[in-house]
C-alpha cells in the first residue's frame, strides 16, 4: 500500500477521514492525495470545458486552492508527501477517474450517514463510491485519535464469488497485522448448522495465506444486525465487507448491506468490490 486518496469537501467528517489517512500514511510511508471536486451545473461545466472563464467558478476554485493549502499546513500531515488538487468534475465520477490516474491503493472517506428519504433515494458520494469502487474504501464516521485494525471483523457467506475481493482483504489485513475475525451470520431465512457453516468457512480459507484469523458463527434476525451486534460484542476496531456494486433498479430492490453498515455503524468500515 503506497498511495492513499482522501476526497474532501472540507467538512468535519472529511477532516476525520484525512486525519485517519494521515496516521496510516505515516505508519506505512504512503503518499497522500487530497482531492476536492466542484460539481457544476451542466451548462456551466460545458462552458468551462470550452475554455470560457466564468468569474464565479474561477473565484470558487481559487478559494478551494487556498483551503487545500491550509490543509497541507495541518501539523498532522508533517513528514508525509502530500499532493492536493481541485477539479471541476462530478464528485462520484471524479473520485473513480482520479484513483485510476494516480494508481491509488486505498480511498479514505468521511461519512455522517443518512436516513429516511435521503438514504433510500438520494444516497451520498461515499455510498456510491463504496458500491462501485474497484479500490478498497475505508469509511470513517468519527474522529479517531489512534486508528488501528488489530481486531478486524469480516462477515460473509464465503461463497465462490468473493474469492477475488477476499484476496484483497487478506492483503489489507496482513499489512495492518490484523487478527481477522471471520464470521458467518446465521439468520432464520438462511440458517446453517454449526458443522455445515464451519466446513464452508474452512474449505474457503484453505487457499489463502492469512497471518492471524479465527472463525465464528453468529445467530441474529438479519445479516446487518448480526454484523453490528457481533462487532459490538468483540469491540471491533474495523468492519470489512464485500459489496456487489449494484446500480439502478437492482440496487433499489436489493439494497446493499455494505451501504447500510456505512450508514448505521459508528465503527470504521472497509469495503471490497466483488
């Protein structure tokens, strides 16, 4: 892990993410990229793309550059190679584009969560990034004075489709020296006996080189509650999930446990796309 991207809107939650990313960058000698994206109305974006200088936009970009420079002077970033940039691009698309351009290894984002109408219909840039990013996304909800991933919970059904993202998760856990609590959530609608669940998990992990791990089975009324309750039970430092990257009607009807967790837990969540 060499390059970390922190998209920022200069909010408190974005600053929480930046401070966490700085801790990781210092510990693992990573470069830190801080990105602000200005999402303009279509007609203004077209004008700027055509080389037309719109005074309001130029003023906003200038102020944004000043804010980015102020972040660079943050004492938390001392000793880190920091790159800052402001771009005129849709936030969600800009994060994906920038990540590919700069070969980013990890995206760290802040989130205050959402509920009700906003959660169901609008979503957030963080949620969209969690859903679709090919790069692991670490979501930070609160200020973390000392980020660690020693006690790392990963919940899954351990099916064949998660083999590829699970390999990324194992690499992530090994980098942090984490103990992986691998847990299968049993629910009334998808119940397995202990012996069956243990065999599924044992067969799944035998092809992976995991430094430290343990296997667990946890019963609850649904998967999301099971993950949250288990994470609370073991006082997890971090929750890991795989996400399907559903969009459109498929996402609307099927939902996303990963996004629900991002919304509803106060613990850091890291996601890996299937």
